């Protein structure tokens, strides 16, 4: 699979950044408006439709319509891993159904003396073109993740 990675330092405490990212509200707040995101449903690991924290086993159904063009793309992700340790944390979501044949997004967070390193790592296989298409996907990923990181700083920095 191809890999895309981007990171940013946020001038905010680790606990605040981790709490924000690991809740469903964070997902909506960090998605650019031009993606026209709609969260269609969330189901917690125990079937709870009101799940707020993205715990292992949580399933998220959403739809996107980038730039408002074409039909809405349906996307189902499942949180497959969540770990918290002293000063670091991560969660990982994998696409179960959607536009990419394979997609694994790892969200990592590290405490840095009152600041937080946020790292996004996406492992994916581009539809139809496979590995040859991965540069095309990166062209789309960069503005989206640049927005997410800029918005994180805007919302969380002191």
C-alpha cells in the first residue's frame, strides 16, 4: 500500500488535543467545508447509536461530496485500535466500505512539554490505478490534512 504522512506541533496540552480528536465532534470540526461531510450514523462497540468517544469497535458511516461535484461518496470506517500511554496516544480507523479499496488512518499524539505533536499516517490503495495512482491521491490528501492541522491549531491553541 502507498503511504501519506503529515504532522504538526500544536501549542496545546496533550490531554486537550487527544480528547478533541478522539470524539465524534472533532471529526466534523476538522473536515473542510468543501468536502460536504455528513455523518450518517455512529454505532459504538456495544451498539450504542449515541457513541461520542471513538473507541475500538466504533463504526462511523458518513458521506462526502468533494467540491459539491458528482454523487455523494459513502464511507464506512471502523476504529480498529485505540491506545493511551503516558504522554502518547493513538487511534486507527480502517475503511470497511468506500471509495478506496484499502484505507488505514493512524492518528498519533505525543506530549512535548505542554505542546502536542499530531501525526496523521494514511496507508491506502488508490481505486482502479493501484500503486500507480497514489500520487493522484496525495494531491487530494495534502489540502485536506493541511486544513485539518491548521484548524486544530485555530481551535485548540491558547
